[in-house]
C-alpha cells in the first residue's frame, strides 16, 4: 500500500478539488498550508490550456492562497516540452487562444499558419470557423496533429464549456484523422514532465483530484499515489462502480493533513 506519509510532492488539480468556480472549498487552502508546514511540497497541475500561469496564480491569490507561478504546471507547458523533445525545429499551427500561443513563443517554438510541420489543438476560447477550417485543411493535407489535453468539458456556470475533447470530435468527424498524441492528464508525457520539473520519482508524488478518468487515472497509470476527493466530478457511488481505483478516497482536501499525520 502506497503511503501518503511518504509523499514529498502533493500535486493538486484545481477546479472541483481546491475550489469550485470562484469559491474555495471549505478548509482546502488551510490544508495546503498545513502540508507545507509539514515539509511537503505543494503544486498545481491543470489540463486547462487556455489560461496563462499568471491567470492561474492570480485566481488562487484572489481566494487567499499565496500561490506563485512556479507552483503551477499546465498542459500547455507539457505540450511545448513534448514538441521541443520530439519535433525539433518544427513549425507549428496552433488552434488556441493568445495565452496558449504565448507559451509557444516563450519556449522558442516557431508558429506558422501557412506551411506548418505540426498542428496543435488546445482549449480555444477564441475559436473561429475560419481557423477550424484551416486546421482541417492541414489535416487533410497530411499534417499530423496533437492535442493539449482530452477533457470534453471545462467546469463553468451555468453550464460546462466545450473543451478540447469536444473540438477533437469535430475535427475527427470532418477529417477521419485522430491526433497522433494527446498531452495533459492522464497521459505519460505529463508525468514525465512533472518528474523532471520537480526532480522526484513517481512514488514520491501524489496526484489529488476529483476526476477519475483524468486525475486519478493519471496517478494510477504513472505510478504516483492517487487521491480522489469527493468535492467535484465524482461521488462515492461513482468511485465504487468505476474500474479506476484511487489509492485513497477522501471527503475533501482538508482531510489530507490528518491522513498524512496518521501514517496512512
């Protein structure tokens, strides 16, 4: 049995895990601060590729948690690192908003909307039909594409937002072509990026989240300690019926420090 007390880095999903929309979950941020007082590292990993690090950190700070940009890892960063390692000097057409494109600039990746070697589809909150059609034309011409993450929806009020997974369904239906790779949780490139970024082996990292098929599957498939909290996407009945089994199921993030102290 993997022990929470042996974990050195607690990696948290954000929406549904430490807050919902713009409201912090009861006791969540107090628990994170307690973990840090216990000598644990605390960081955040979000699949959302439409937000900048500054926006992510500012949102946490607006809720009273002292977050730094270096505490946050996103699927945008995973994607850029993967391209740098596997598609050296590639010219890339990005179906994404300005925040995602800025990550590519920051990583020194050339953007090209005329003759790309590779295509990337992200959570494009500025999506236009013209850009979607251009993307599909490149796919029809044989240019490979990757996705920043697989989520079909992004939490929002009054209804979830269509996310990358929904855009992928449009592209696949129009071109009969699937992405050659998908980044973000639960896939391996993200795990490799996390281990490298924090210089830790998988068994010293706990992935804490509310979604079975992203957060928890990410931990399970990549050798991390997986902690499901029942404050967002998953309830106890869903957890019981799912083939994806977390190492720990807790009511909320505020229960984690006590579980660590108890030697679990």
